């Protein structure tokens, strides 16, 4: 359920940060498997991949998230927006270090690169160092593959049907990790060996099969401000995923206008409980044990009653025979 309002002022998000909480796969039933694909394998059972996230006041995001809201949205949309935002934030941070790194302009190129590498390392941004001239193009290719894979795409778009068809898509893994995987069906629910990907891509391995695409670090909703006085601008990540999400804002503080609470029951009573099955399993196990114990006692009482009855019959027959 999304509370969309094109006229709503989302500028309040500028003082908030977005925090990934977890993911959840929900099994559904219906035509098309809930995925917008041109080709469909006919199965009416599908998995809907969802993401739970919070919007927290930036000063509390890393701790309690006091005054924040809880939200639920489609995994593919969230991951695409999140990944793009992370890449843009990284690019901006690298650019800032480069512009403020004091290297000798008269030094040779190798010394400049060494100096810049030290600046990156000092800022904790070693990933900014480009090893080869082709790295940027390789990064763009990787971004494209991730974005493409989120929609559960066929590995071989030109497959003539003579060999098994495989698909690449995002999936919710244990520990609330969001990984890429290879699947045997068009709804990306039947996972297979991810090494199959390299057979179709000249030995290149599928990224993010172990490392999660998203993490639980806080991402500021405000665009970087270079000292302009134009006010705070909200980045596309927060603006887009907020509009499309189911919302539980009963504890949200600092929003302009109406807060939404109609989705709280669904988020807490349905999705949250599915994401914490251990609590329900514990109750189920105790219930089963109680049931077995009750059944055992019942059987024992019945058996004891039958034994006493038979003994009583024999005793009675012995006296009056």
C-alpha cells in the first residue's frame, strides 16, 4: 500500500537519513507472478521481494532512530535507488578529496598519483584509487548489470530453447542480505548454482553473490551542499522510495503535514512476524510439545482405565463363579 501524493512537500526529508532494516520474501498467488515480464512461464505461484527500511532524524539514525518512521517497499526499486545513491555519494566524496588534496603541481605524474593515493587513504577512501584506465568503464558495466538483474532477466536473451534457460535476479538471503543469484525460473524463486553465470559471460563471476548490495549504514537524504544558500535538496533515493512505500509513521516527528498509520498493522503484524519466524517457531514448538504431552497423558489414562476394568472383571468373576 502506497500513500502517493504528487503535491506532498517532501522537503522535510532533508533532515532525515534512510536506514535499511531487512528484506522479506512473501509467497503469493496470481496471474503473471506479480512480475512485469514480457514472457511468463505460466506458474501462478510467485515470490514478492520486499524491503523494510526506516527514515530517522539524521542525529539519531546511528543509534535509536527516535522520532523516525517505518516503511515497506518493493526490493528492486529500493535497491536500484540505493545503489545509485551510494555510487553518487562515493563519487562526490572522492571528488572532494581530490580537490582538497595539496600536492605539488611541479611534481611528475607518478608523484601526483602517489600523493593523491595518500589523501584517499587518509580519508578512508582507498576505493577511489583507479588501478587502470578501464576501471571507470568496468564500473559502469557492473552498475548496468546490477540494475538489469534486479528485474529478473534471462541470462541468454537470444536463447533458442535448445538448452536450459536461466535467469539473474536479486534475492533476500539469510541475515537480511540482498544478493544476486541465478535461478531456473522466470520469477527468480528457484535458486541454482551462481557459477552458471560465468558460463554465459566468458568466465566473469556474478557480483554480490556473497556481499550484500545494501547495508545498514545510514544514508543522508540531503543532497551534498557546497555552500550554496538555495536550501536543502532531497536526493532521489529518499524522495522516490518514500513516495512508493507503505508507511507506518505513528512515531515520526518532524514531518510537514499528515502522517500515515494505516499500514502499521500490515508491517508489524504480518511482515515483521514473518521476518522473525523464531518467535513464532518457539510458540509452535511449545504448543506441539504441550499437545504431545496431553495426548500421551490421555493415552496413559485410557490404558490404565482399561487395565483396571479388565482386572475388576476377572476379580468379580472369581468371587461369584
